């Protein structure tokens, strides 16, 4: 290791480090009483450790897996919509979203279509990076994962959207047969449920 640069910079820090130790009522260790020019490798490592201990690292500078989980105020969440809780749980965390284009587009067509969607999102202050992974499919990468659901709400409205997948949940484009079929199925289930309730009420 080349210590020349470190020594030059840490010369100015030794007084402040040892001073802070004295304020705490602790005697300087024997290695700290040396002239810094006489420090060996072990002394330098200890000095660097003390220097790093005194530094405060902001949450944004930490690796994502070491960042604290966002605090969730459940009293402020509309629990009737489960997506609200998901959005809060992904706030400030990277999230990948898979977006598919309808039909059999060429790679160039998918590039153009998804680029338009990305531009619209950026214009709405929703930041996402975009990567093509297939001729009809792209990944939208959100640094702030809470924005993924707002982006989804926009993309599924687009005529060329086949589906959006977030956290293994598929949202069909609103102009697709799958979306229409899902709507019919949901309506049928609702009618059957209501009909069953009326039947039980009639028997009583």
C-alpha cells in the first residue's frame, strides 16, 4: 500500500483524533504518542479505523441492503388499496419492472414504443432507466421503487401495452383481450356472490 498520500492527509487529523480521545477522559495509546513518520502498518490501520469511526455516512451513501427500512405510518395508509403499502415498502429502493408490447413487434419498434413511454414518465417526474431484454419486452428500472406503481398506471393505459409485471404480479394492458376477460370474470364472480347472498337472505 502506498502510505505517502495517506500520511500527508492524516497528519492534520491526528491532533483532532487524539484530542477527542482526551476529552472523553482516555489516555492516548502508546502507538498514538509516536511521531507519525514512525508509524508502521499496524499503526496506520488503527489510525484509519479511528478516522472512519468518526465519520457519519448518510443513508444514501450506504449500500442498498444496509439502508434502514423506511418507517411506515399505517395510520396514513388507505388499507383498502394494497398497492399503497407496497409503494411505501419500496420507497428509496431499486425495483425492476417488466413491460411487454402487444403483437409481434420488431426490436426496433419495441425500442421506439418503450422510449416514448419512458420520456412521458420522465416528463411526469418519474425517473426510470430502460433496457430491452427481448424483441417485445423491456425492463424499467426505478431507483425509487415507490414510483413503479404510478408508472404502471400510466403504461397499462397505452394502446401498445400488453402487460406490466411488478413483484411477480401481472397487470394487463387495458386494451388487451386479457384485461377484458379478467374484467368479465371479476364481474361474474361479483354477480354470483350477490346472488348467493340474496338466496341466503330469502331462505331466512
